[in-house]
C-alpha cells in the first residue's frame, strides 16, 4: 500500500511565498478527501458549526505561509483484525511545502508515520519521497490495531514526520509534516457498509418467520454491521442462510433482544401526541385515511431534546450511524441511517421492507418530524383497518396503537 502515485508536474509557484531559511525537506502530508477511504470516516475541513471545529497545529516557519496552519483531520474507525476486509485504508496526499523557486531546497527525503499507541500498526511506516519531478504525490496508508474501546472514546494520533535522506542537502532535524487524530467507535459504520445496506434494501424478500418489516430491518442491520451470524441473512436465492428467527415477536421484542446481546450503544423511548380531532375524521373509508395520514400525530413538546439525543450520539463521529426504530407500540420497524460524513451538513434516511421511505429523509434537523410522519401513517392505517374489521364483525371494538417510538443505536461487536 506504500506505492506512490505521481500527480502533476512541477507547478509554477508564486514568487511572493516565503523562502525557507535553510535547506530542508518540507513535505505536507494530509488526508486526501478526493480518494475513497476504507473502513473509515473522516473530516478534513472545519466549518462554522461549533461541533465541526477541527484542531489545528502550526508547522515551522520554513514552510510556505499557506501551509503553516495545519488542520488535523478527525478519523473514525471500528474494530480491526487480520482480515483484509477489516483493514483501514487512509488515502494521503503529499505536497511540497516550500517554494519551488528556491533552487537550493531539498526535494528528497523520508516520511515516517508514527502511531501514538504501540497497539496500532501502520503500513508503510516509512516511505521515500522525491519532489524533483512532481509537486504532489498520493499514497494509501493501511492501519490495523488491537485496541479495545472503553466507555470513553479510544483515541490515538498518527504523527507524520519528515526526515533527511542523508544527501547532505538538509540539516538533520526532524520536521513535523502532519498529524491525524483517530477515534475508535464501534457504533459507526462507513461508506462501503452503507452501500451494502442500500443494495439489500433494493431487494424484496419475504420469509415466513415473522413480520416482514422486522425481517427487512434485521437484514439491513446485518449488512451494515457485517454480521451474518446474529442477524437474518438471505442468500442470492432468497433463502435464509442462518438460524435467526423471530416468529411471533414484535419490533420491541427484537430491539430489546439485540440490546441484551450487546449490539446497541444507547436506547431511547418517546411518546408523540395523537390528534383526536384528526383521528375522528378517519373512518373505514380509504380516502379519509389518505387525506389525514400524516396529520394524525403531532409534534412532541420535547422535540429539541429528541433531536439533541441524535446529535449527541453522532458528535465527533464521522461516518454513518444505524438506528433500529420501532413505532406505534411495535407495529412497524424501520432502519434509520444518519449520514455524518460531512459534519457541516448531517442528514438522515430511512428504509423499511419496501425500501426507501417517502417521508423520512432529509436534514438531520428534520429527523423528529420524519419519525412523527412514520408514526402518524401507521397509527392512522391501523385505526382505519380496525374500523373496517369492526364493520365486518371481526372485532367488537376498534382501536389504534400508542403513538410512540423505541430507538436503539446499533454498534459492532
């Protein structure tokens, strides 16, 4: 993974840049947001949001002025082992940090990648760089670790150091050329995990082992968490390939079971107000349901508190976040995914057994209303159907479920 990719030819530099006071090898190494990450999420830029302010360090004055204030990227990874599918790959871009007009500057040297924790392994940990023909280079850095996450986020740094290649063109001091902050978060999944969920959500699979919405959510969670043992897994022939079953169980039952088994990092429960004035307009006639289905349930008074729980759960965690959501007393189950790949504009989306939902997607700030709409149509539909059953003599009294929601934030084990 240490192969260097040469980008552009030596670009013309502005003569107004500050000239280095001594001949030094001065690369600037940072994450390359234009290349794909593997098993990792990253923020490389800050924005005006308080929670999106990344740490900065100052590089030595011999660097050109534009490089001296260096933004330390935040990276989120999960557990890793020796399997290639679990390795973290971080794409890097390496630029020459001093003016190309300085003819006596040192364009050759080594870069070393030094983790702050001995349980972290990097490949390569040392690479030779030559800027004589190219002003910028790219490479991939592989990362594995044996760290175990605790109650507080487990963190380590990757210190990036420039070293002379002993060509006598540079003083012998080591120079900081960059830094990356890495956090281990088992409750974060990444781009390739999300793609597997989306692919699975485009399949329609119905097995006689419980409610279809529970089946679908279990399949999506298994894909996102890369777990074929503890979640329902269905092969390309639409036949299950493990022993997972939940016949007779509600979404609440399944969510609690996953919590007991250690697959959740937090849980939430909220009640939403049912609008009796709207419910009274819904009868056994389908059109009354269609006209009122998204208005049957109102916005809870603690809307901001609910939103803040979601924001707290994703804070300082770039990547995707999976939520097992069951609504209306366990009547329906959905997969909510919060995309926090861009800290400045997090968003959410939801899937059920029919794939992508129509009314639960958008900015994270709107997620409570997305949940409300899902509860509303389910409660309204059950109310309409029960009135139809009563009219047909199948039940004595028509009723509708509680307008509530159980939420579990999922994690890998």
